[in-house]
């Protein structure tokens, strides 16, 4: 099947949803072409910006499996809202059997969301909205509040209404998505929305994320960590909203010397400096390891070396870690509620992080068989391979 994947931003190696879908669909022997822009996510800066190429072919492990990337010239850009030239023309030239839109909350896919195109092509949209991003305007200056209003109530509302009317299926991959969309559409569209919606969880590529027993040994040797030391890990874009300071204080208050913490995803901002000072103040320098963003390959190794992942806010890296069979410790909020079967593949923070960690770590010892059981359970529920089979058969 020929599949067009439309995403306003597409950077190979970042491991986001759009890349996961492209790789998995190609791995399922579909002919995949990605249509995207030349732009990066706003938080990727400077030396982290690898060169982007037009008409690029990305080869997977098996040389027979690959996907193509076509980057389109930008006509207009306002922050994350991008309008590119010739999107419709390129899609019609490719003539796909299926079109997948990764996000419809900006103007990039707008030329495709009309009756003429959607009557000719089966079109799905993957949509993820979170309340923690929805309310970001409350803590910003007046100019950003106005911009946020325009994005949320004008651009997103317009795009969601058009998508509900014209697209074949709407795939919601966060629990908040449907509630947010319903706030932006008239009630008369609810019946159509109910017929077209599919609720799933954001997942991971099972070919990229799996448990590597050898990495547990090699990474611990590289970092000089004993085999019986409990290793905690957080991988995400590190900013103040991720509450890394709270995690560090909780580890410090436990007063245990047999716990190590790995933090992945630092960027150059004031919060990075704040965390470095806090690590020194709490005298945790020998037991906390800080890294910038890592490739999926390195991330896989560090997840395999760890015993528990900790996140206080939702993010794609949670599911990637779960793909390696890593037990996760999460807050009990709407965006994580679909992930955990408590005690089986992770634990909720019930009272506070310190007491939860103390309870979990006190009775922990590494069990290879249990790790593999968690890995198998998570792959059956959250891998893109499983998710896409469910979606494409609907």
C-alpha cells in the first residue's frame, strides 16, 4: 500500500510519533513517503540541529525497507504554524492509497482537508492534546496569552471542525484530546465525531525499544555502577515543568547510598544551571548522571541499564522506556492513566515520591524473567506495530 505521511515537522532520530509511524509502516512493507517542512521543533537549537535533506531516503535495518522524505518550501511560518508550498500538488502526484496526518492543530495539512481530496483518498489524523499544554498561557506575558488564544480557539478550533467533517478517522492518542476538541466544536458535530474517533495510547517502535541484557552490564560498567545498585532514570526535554528538582530532593531525603539517578535530555537553559547547583548542594554528584538528548540507540541502552523510570509529566519517552520492560513510576493523572496496570508494569505516586520510592525500592531485586514479562505485556499494548494494526483495520 502507498502511504503518504504528512507532518509539519519531521526530524529523523528524534523518535517522535511521526518518525515511529514512518518506520513501522515501512517495516510492514508499505511504500511510505513523508511530506514535511524544513523546520525543527522550537526546543531543538544550535548544534543539535543536524542537516536536513530534501528527497531523502531513510533506510532501515533491512535494506529492502525504507521510507522517503519530501521537504516542501515554506510560504508562511508563525512559531509552530507552517504553511508550505505545493503540498496538495505533491500528494496528488504521489497518488497514495492512504494519507496519515500527524496533527491537525496547525495549518500545514489544511490544503488536504477538503471534500475533493477526502472523497478521493482515505485519510486518518493522529491527534494528541494535553491540558498541561492547553493552560500554558496562564503563566506567560500578555502577548503570549493573545497568541495562545489565537492558536487554541481560532486555528485549532477551525482545523478540528474541518477534520471532523472531512476526514475518514480521527485517532486520539492522549486521554485529554477528546475533551479539548469537544470544547472547540459545536454540539451538532458530536455525533460525527463519535463515529470517526479511535482512542489509543501513544506508543513506541518495538524494533527500536526492547530489553538489551548486555546493555545492563556495559552501561553500568561505563558509569561505574555496581550490579546491585538501584538505577532510576528520567528521559525527556528537561525544563522546569518536569520537576527534576523534586525528584532529586526525594532521592536525597531517602538517605540511601545504593540509588543512582540518570537524567537524559538537558538543554541549555536556566533550569539546567539550577539543577546542577542543586545536585552539588545535596551532595549527589557521585550518584547523579546528566546527559543531553541521546539517539534512540543510546537511549535504549540506558533504559535497559535502569531499574525504574520516573516521570512527573507525560511524554513519549515513557512508552519508549516501557518498551524495554522498564517499570515506571508516574503521577496518577489523566495523561498517564491509560499506561499502568499498577504492580504489573509500574507504580503510581500515591502520597509523595519519597514514600513511593521507599516502598518500591525496599522490596526490589532484579529479576530477568519479570523484566521480560513486562516487556512482552507492554509490547502487546503500546507498540506502534500493535496500534497500527488496530487503526488500519478499523
